[in-house]
């Protein structure tokens, strides 16, 4: 069988760190990057006699996230202990939710080839994070490990999709939209590089038409959107080739090797984990009344899905464009403000997705760190529209705006970049150039197109590039036909 | 009805107890006897009975999302068998 | 009488009237400890110097409110900052917490003075204190017999007049049973009445902190201090605590007393049944209405307990892995070996047995048949009590099936030892309050009467206990201890 004989089935498990001020069960601050073991207490470090007390904001954020993902919010939910041993898990159990998750039966719509596709969300539940192990060299070579418990007790929401995705690109879209939805909902910073957004992929393949799911492989260590796509593509191919060779696939966990761009087996000698889930007796269950859910729903900010529909319907922008414009609430706000000042959404979108993103990425800045305002961009676009500056000039002006934060008009003034669009001025200069190049004029009248280009070039030189080229072409014709 | 040695070893692995051969034999008998005794529970019908997981019928015990000072690192490490540079130090994984 | 023989309320009076100083009391206590504790072996750690310093502070301030200046002992699973807290185990032999258990903190806030930490069955698992990693405690009434467990040290110390009162914990009877064996008053309040913060956990849905004292009044006094909501414990009840000493007026006319037939079966010694029956007659004399009832699921409480408690314990004791505190096997080659060897070496046999039992009961394929089943039976046991308490105010029964047995006698068979809890365990399973008070002797060994109450109705138990106590003189009797 060939690759096109198989269907790829993908599900994603995403962990989102909730951006509460404090950890889930204690008052330690929920912050990233502190010195080892300085952000801990007996509760999050599993000391004898310590007991957990639930941070209300965690539940509030979980409800908000669940609503943003179109989930049902459970009216009764509880915490369970998931038991296993590891040095970064101080209690040797992780408080999680097993059979009564707080959110379930949700969905998220993505766009595949411009058409909407609904990806089901099985459940979202609250759990606590574990700490970190630090090694010298690789985990298999190191003589010892060092344990930092700072991250223990950071509140997480684990979001499990249905296996509804069929291409690596869909999975990437899902993750991007999930990320922006969580950003818009205001529950997480979603920084993959800081670990506040983590993703594991479940990949299997099956012959086309087959209903039963193939053997599922879980892939871990996906640290970017790009790795997610690459890893899924690699793994799907690996599985198809294995099946073609008559191999039996093993249900296992594999890790993505970014360097070698392959997945590798993580299978250990031990048998499958038995987590022995049971209801945590130190934490009373939660009863979530309708009024609480409704009040969270009422105060929900506009989410990417609504914003995308709004932009597509109102401005006729493409699905691809709107997905970029809604990548974060700050980015969308920038767009909306700019359009409010300059009502050509397509132009605004092009400049933001083109020049602005180029500069932001190069300097590794977020939109919130952009030195100029949306109104400044609108001003520049207006100047282009009115012909006050040429398109090429605009790019240089933009670069200067980005670097200095100065408004366009000021830059144009300072650098004398105003595009000459005044007809009389141009005609005067054109006539001088025509007088100085009679042979070329003759050639031009004779039909040689290159001559026109030469004349335009001369005029541009004389005006130091500031002549409006479209206007120059028109005026040359006018002048020449006048004689 | 004793547990088999294999069953004892499986449970000991889950519980991270490296039992001696002697201990395994003793436990296979003792645990068997206790579980046998526990089997008397199966004589009671409990089909429509809700398990009692929490004694107090209390729900929604919360605290406010306000930062409290963490415990100083020296105190957190004071009882540790082995530390290095502010970390707890443990032998390699494998 | 010597100062060490006095009750808390008697000491309060002496301090308030300036007849004695706190320093004198503390010195008297330690003199007593030095004299008898090499026989009783109640203490793991003594804090004599600190105690004397604190006593002097109290004396200098000259204010004697509440229990200021009065010494106490704590079962060695209450975290005490700066003081070794071992939980009776090699696993925590060198552990010194930097944080305090709430119950201790409340006593300290009133300037109660810690005399030392008391011996116990390792991780509170046992009924004789013979499971302590360090040594066994002896019953002051007969030094060849056990004091009971797991709060054996706490009961023996009060019985031997080494401290006027102590705190213990009770998960399946661990306050009431040793109180019964040692002829003192032991009260386990309703689950959630006293904070579990800083109490090293055995079984989270069963553990409760309680008071062991020489008489009912003392017990009521101390309970009032330590009880009440604690924001650090999500399972602590947000209910007001009445002044328990205020209801000790001795008037129990019309009190409806039930005694359950299942607690008077053939497994209970005849002498014990007789003593309880006599006590019930006394109750009738005092004006109570006494009737027999049935708690039909009683016999299932013990097997259910020995699934639920070990299951929860297997999770609570999993944190003892040698990484952050406690014992570690330093020879281990790798992390997995370190975990398994540390835990196997650091825990004693009974602890390992219960961890194995609990892990098995929660494991895949067995969870429904064992753990879940036990929780359902737990509901039935609780319902039995609810039904009886519709028509009655208290339930009276024996605390233990026998009086204190000989040291070393029961260590062979775990199941036999578990049977000691048969009359106390149902109360923990239902989360109800229960007290044991002395009600007689059998061949020189104390017999305890158990009084069980409605949830959060400790007041009625105290009232009923006080009325009985004041009509007898068991609470004034003291073990000879072979010393003058």
C-alpha cells in the first residue's frame, strides 16, 4: 500500500498554564523563572502534615476557558489523586480530575482550505503541575539529577481534543486557534517557549474506509508549532512505512528529536503505569451553580471565533488573513484601531501581516512593544492613498517609524521625503528634462518604449526619487502630446 | 487464599518497596488473609448505595488568589539528605 | 498531692491564686518523668530546657489565663517547629519541621508548655505502640502490658502523671483504645472539628485530633481551645465551638441513651460487658432513659476500614521517598533503587503491610471490588448511626473487647491485632465524635466505656460523661507504678 492509501488520525492533548497570581493549592506566587526552590512552601513541596486549599480563581478561569471552547460546564466536579513516583512530584500523586472533569463536550472551528471544520473537544480538566529535573548532559548519561520544585502546584488546564484532525496542518491550526482563544479569554499567557502552553500529539493511521482506529502513538517534546507539524508528518509516514513492511505497531510514547527531526521510542522496561486514581480526600468536591457559569459567560470578552467571523463578514477578509489578525487580543485591537482611523481593512491587513510582522519577528518583539501606534500606521496609509508618498518611500518611512516610533509626517518632513505630486512642479521639471534630451524624445515619439523609461528615470533622478512615478508617466505623455 | 508472589511483586513495584524474598512470602500470606476477611463485604448488597468519600457534606472550599510569602529556601532544604546549589540532589534516573 | 498528680483545672486554680509558679509545675513534671519514664517509656523527645524557659516567661509576665504555664505532651506526629517530629518511625527519625501544627499552635498561643513528644505506633498504624520504630511503651497499670495504640505514649504519659494532658490522633480508635487501656479520658471529636494542618497524615478521611486527660472537665477545656475552623485545612468545619465546660452541670434527666446489641457479642470479655451494663444502670439512676438498639452493619466496619484506611495511607505515605526530608538509602545506585530501598528500609513491617494492602485495593482491576465497595459499606455504617440518633442522644458501648494485653502477645498475626479496633472503627467510618472514660477494672486493669455522639454534638457527650464520672471515683484512681 502507498501513503495515499492511509488516512491519518490526529488528536491533541494541550496543557495550558492558568495565569492566576498564586499556585493552585497554596499562596506561593505563580511566576516563571525564579531561583530554584525559592517559590515553594510545605504544601507545594509535599511536606508531612501539609494540606491543600483550592484557589478560587483557578475554577473561574477553568469555567471561562471551557465556555470559550463551547464546553458543557459540570454542575458537580471533584479532584482525584493520580499516583506515581518521580522526584519532581513531591506528594507522589498529582491532584487531577479523573471521571468528573469540569468541562466536557466542546468544540473549536478551524478553516481547512477556506472551509470551516469542527474539531471536537472531549474534555478539559484542572490539574497541578510538577517540578523540574535538571541534569548534566542527557538523562541517560548524567550521574545525578537536581530537583527544583518551583513549578509544583502551578495550575494547569488539560484540554483533550477528539481525534478529529486528519492533517498535520489541521493540527497546527487547531493549536494556533486554541492558543489565541485562551489568550482572548484571558486565562493564560500561552507562551510555548516558557512552557505555559504544552502540546502532545496522538497519531495513528488506518487504511482509507476503515472505521476502527489504528494503533495510537503519543508524541511528546513538541516545543513549537513547526515541531508539531514536522513530528506529525514524520510519525504518520513512519507508521505507514512500518505497516507496509508488515510490522505490528506498538502503542507507545515517543519523543520528538528536534535535532534529528525524528520520533524516538521512550518505552521503558517497566509495565504500563497503573495510576490508581481515587477521589482526593483532602479536597471537598465542587458544586458549580448556573449563576456562576452565566456570570462568567456574560463577562466573556470577544473570542477569536467571533472576531474572525466579524472580520470576514464585515470586511471580506479571507479565513487565512483573519486567523493571523486574531492571533492575540492585542494584535486584533491594533488592527481594529487602525481600521477605525483608516477605513481600508485590506490595506491595513496587508501592511500588518507583511511589513509589520516582518519587523516584529526580526526584532523578536510583541505587538504590544511596537513603538508606533495603530493611528500612526493609519496616518502612513492615508499618505500613500493620497499620493503624498510613493509606495517605495512608504516602506522606508515604515522602517524608520518602527525603529524610532516617530509618526510618518514627522519623518517625511525631517528627511524631506514628501513625494512630489504637485503637477505644476512636475511639469516644470519634465519640460527641463525633455529639453535636455531631444534625441530621446525623438526616439520616444518614434515608439521606442525604452525611451520612456529613460525619461522617467531622469526625472526620478532629478527629484531624488520623490516624484510620484504614476503621475510622471501621465504628465510626460501630456507634455509630449502637447507639443 | 494467598496472593501469588508475582502479584506481591507487582504491588510492591507500584508502591516502590524493594521487599526481600522472605517479606514477599510473608506478605503473600498475610495480605491474602486480610483480603479474605475483607471479602465478607461482598455479602452485602450495595447496588444503589452512593460511596461515602467525604464525611462533611461541604463543597466549594476556596481561598482568594492572593500571594503569601513562600518559605525561605534554607528552611525548605534544611531536612534534605543531599542538596547542591539550591537543588535537592538525587541519583541518576537509570 | 504532688503538683504532677493534679488535673489541669486544679493547676489553673493554683496558678491563678499564686500558690505555685509555672516553673514549679514544670519542674515537678520533669522530676516525675525522670523517675518513671525509664519504666513507662512514653517519651521519644523531651524539651526540658525550653519548657523551663517558657515557664519562667509566663511567671515573669504574671498572667495566668487559660492554660498559661501548664505543661503538655504531644503525640509525635504533631509538627513542632524546631523539635524533632518522628511519627514513631525510622523514616523521620531526624525530621525537624519549621512549621507548626494548628492544634499545637493554639495551645502555644495560650502559653501551654510543651514537655515533649510522645511515642506512638509508626505512622499511627497499630493498637499497641509496639510498632514504634524506637521502643515499646508500657502500660502504667502493669508494665508488662501494652498501653494500647497508636497514641500509646499520649495515654501512658497522662496515666502515669507525666503530663496533665496530651494530644493524640484517632483514625480507627487510636485515642479511645489507649485511653481505655490506661484508665484515662480520651476524646475523638467529630471529623472536621479540629484542624489536621501539621498533623502527619495516615488516612485523610478518618484522622482526627483529640485530647487525652485525667478527667472530663480537663478534656472539655482543652478541646475548646484546639477546636474550630482552620483556613489551612479544607476539611475543617466552619462551625462555632461551644464552651464545652459550660454544659458540665451533671443534669442528664431525660437523656436518651442507646446501647447497640452488636457491641456486646461473644468477642467482648464478660467483665467488660458487665462493667458497661453497670454503667448503664448508673445512667438510669441518674435519670437517663436507656434502651437497646441495633446497628446492623457493625460487623462490616472493620473489614471496610482495613480497605479504606490503607488505601488512603498508601497515597499519604508515598511522599516518603528520600528526596526532600527523612531517611534516604545513600548507597542506592539510581533513583528507582533509592525510592524502593529507602522506603523498604525506612518503614517497619506493619506500615509496609498496610501500604501494600492499600495499593492493592486501589489497583487496576481491584478498585471496584475493594476500595469502592468499602466506601459504599461506609455509607451504610454511617446511615445506621443516623437512624439511631433520630431517637437517641448518645450511644454507650465498650471501647475495647479486652483489657490491655501482654507486650509481645499479639505481634504475630496482624488480623488479631486489627480486631482490637472492632468497637472503635465504626465511629471513624461515620465521622462521629466518640469518647472513652474509665468505668471499672478487670483484674487490676482499667476498663473503658465508649460514649458516641451525634455529629458536632461533643457537648452532649461531655455532659453525659461528666455526670457518670462524678458519680464514681474511677478518675481519681492512679496506677502504683512500683514507685512511692
